[in-house]
């Protein structure tokens, strides 16, 4: 790393220790010079602090500034957050197409939340032409990583037959898995699908859910 790299690392760690103990003022003091010198983790952290109002007044425009800098350096979570900010018009004019651009960059790096959000964008046709099959693709990638929102939404696609063949067994399976992972909508959705199914189908769906959990959601 060289002497500069070692110094960056020590200062970053000092800021991280302070942040984790709730000393946001020290974290900000350590991270801001690093962020100004181009340290991507410090840039991302400053963006998050300004977004949440941790040790600073909440300021969406300043959050956008630091998040954008980190995103441009390829930081996957920053890219996802930047996509969210463009989608909601937080600290910047609302722009759904730009939201898709940054969300896709993050999703392509494997960030589950971005994959789930990109699926939702394709489902709603927001910033992209509506495309249920592509929505399913991104939901599935996020669901395989354990994203409960994506698991629930994938179940909805099976329930409605959008982007996949309609299949209440798989709809119930994904709703059940989402509910297990703390998604309250998944619980309501599972119980909703339940009413459309025979006892044998429900039993089959429950068995598939158990198998899917054992496989860590891969290839379900």
C-alpha cells in the first residue's frame, strides 16, 4: 500500500471503531479527509451518515454528493443507494431511467437488494419497458440470496402467472419462505394463496419450501 495507504487504513479503522461505538463526530472527523482524497469506503459511509442524520443534520443533497462519488468508483451498495435516491427524488430530481442505470450496475455486481429493486422496476415498467420475464429473472437472483422481498414478489409472479407459468404451489412455497425470513406480506400472501389450493397441493408446497431452505434457496 505504501505509507499513504497504511495511514488511510489506520484512519479509516479509527473512524469505524468510533462509528460502531456511536461516536459519530469522531467517525466524521476521521472519514471526511479520506473521502475528500478519494477513499471509496469513506465516501460511501459519509453518504449514509448524511442520509440518516448520524452525527450531522440529515441532508439529502450532501448524501447524494458522497454516494455518487462512491458509486462512480464501483461501490455496489452506493450504486444501489444512488439508484434509490434517483427513484424517490431524494437529494436530486426524480429520474427513473437514471435510477435503473445505477440499480442495474449494482445488481450486476450481485447486490441482492439492487436485484430485487431492479425486478420491481421491470414489474412496474418504471424507467424501463414493462417486462415480467426480466422481473422474474432479477427477483429469482435476489431470492436465491435470501432477499425476503424478492422471495415474496417471486411468489406473486407465480400466483398471477406473470413471467412464469401460473403455479399456486410455487407461489405458496415462495410466500412461505418469505414469511419465514420475516416478510409480513409473505405471510399474508401465503395465507391468501392457501385458500385457492387443495390440501395435497399445500402439503406439496410446504415440502418444496423445506427442500428449498435446505438448498439455501438455490435451484428451487
